[in-house]
């Protein structure tokens, strides 16, 4: 799927970061770790950007995460972006023995400070951090990413803390699985938060993530929806579903409220024909 994405002219291939199935799927063949997968894809691809929507902060210590992401960025020649979130799916933590703390959002704030602080530390100097949840002492802050600055993505529906963290740390704000109306309102909150800290609102990239289900005709749309256990009518309301023209029109409406990037959640990773259709009949109308 990643190599096809590159060959078909898409800009990036992003992974979610989960260890447990959701819904009625059988969960086979089992989870793949996002950053291990991206490390492999870094060597298998040449052009596309690689990243996460979103890495769960509960899965990794921030110092270790900074090392992992920097290494994958080096392996890719500087094509990595880091989406970092607090983590939310308690059942997968229970299933794999991962602590699920109550104070996830304050921990996320410290994680963002540490990861960005380690990367920003001048080579030859050390980085220390004395937080409530994490303490680092005289870290050599190595390795460094290939990029001068790895783009940081923050996302979510929170009305106060999420915009504040975005304004402080992020290069991009992503809103997943939201209506056009909710997108408009949340983008406005993020823009206001950026301006409140003296940052130009347009300094940020604004994006949406939406499930995609496109078909040449109604029968093909229905077949693809059935393959992922969803209803066409529901997908048309909550995602990007229908004919290429329908999907282009809806993407345009997200663009009208400020989205300049759209992440397409492709649920059937074996359906490369779906990707080719999106490339030839949807993406071609947006370029």
C-alpha cells in the first residue's frame, strides 16, 4: 500500500498506532508497531512522507520516542513527521500490559516538551528536564533527525487544552472524523490559540482525517463499504464516500473552511484498485 501510494503520486503514507482490533474484525494477522513498520517503509520508499496519526503517548517513553523517530528520519533521508497524542483506547493497554494513567494529557504536554527539546539541543550540549512525570538528566540528546525540524502534528476535538498545546508545539493541526461544521469551529479555536501566544494563525497547517470509500458506480461503493463492515449512507455522512465527483465536492467543502491537507483512512489494505481510482479520478481533480 505504501509503495503504491508513492507510485500513484500521493504525498504521504501515515500509520495509526494501535495494538488491538476495534469492532467486529477478527484482528488477524495481529497488530504491527507503527514505528517499526515506518522504519521498514523508510527503506522501501523514496519520496513520500512517512508519519503517524497519532502515536500514542502511553506506548513510549518520550526519550525513547525521540530516538526512534530520529532514527527513522535518518533512514528515510528526512521524510518523517510525528503525530503525537495522549492515547485513549484503554482495552489495548490492558491486553498488552501497558500502563494507562489517568493523567494522560499533562503527560502528553511533558512528552512534547521533551521530544522537541531533545531534538533542538545543540550537538555537544546536554538536555535536562525536571517534570512531574518525566525527569531527564544530562541527556546527550542524540541522535538527531536528518531534518532540521521534524514536523509535529497535534490533533483532536478538545476545545481548550488541545488548541493551547497545538499553538505551542505543533506545525500542523489535524482533526479526525469530524463534520465540516465541527471542523470550522475547531480550526477557529486553534487559530485563536495561536494568535493568543503571538503566533500567526496561518503558520500552522490545518488538516482533516476521514475514512474513504470511493467507487466508479453505486455497486462498487456498496461492495467496498461491505468489505469494511460499514454502511454507504453512514460513510457518506461521516467520511468521504461515493463517486469520485461526490468525494471531490466534499473535500472542497473541507477546503473552504481551512483544510489544506486530507488524510484518507483506507481500511482495506489489499484493495490497491481503490487507491488507483482515488489517484486517477479524485486526486487528479484536486491538483
